[in-house]
């Protein structure tokens, strides 16, 4: 597999995991414009809170022990 194929496989697997949790999110490649917009518009968000509150939703579900 080359790097592009690995990236595609990772995105597909991540989307499958997100879909299995029922979260209304989509994953995909980020363009340079996306990166510039995200890095300028969301710099002030409380990322520590977001990851602590929502970042671990996928892993408990994968192991079969949903926490909610």
C-alpha cells in the first residue's frame, strides 16, 4: 500500500467507527483552505474540554462497553 491508500483506508475505518456510534459526523481529507479556515476560526475554542467531554465516545463503544 502506498501513503494515499493508507490515508484512504484510515478515513474509511474512522467513518465506520463514527457511524457505529450514531454521531452525525463525516470524515474526509482536509484541503489547505480547510486547514487555514479551521486554524483561524477555531483557535479560541476550549479544546481540552471538548476532547475530555466528547473525545472518548468511540473507544468505549468499540470495546462493547458503552458508557452512556
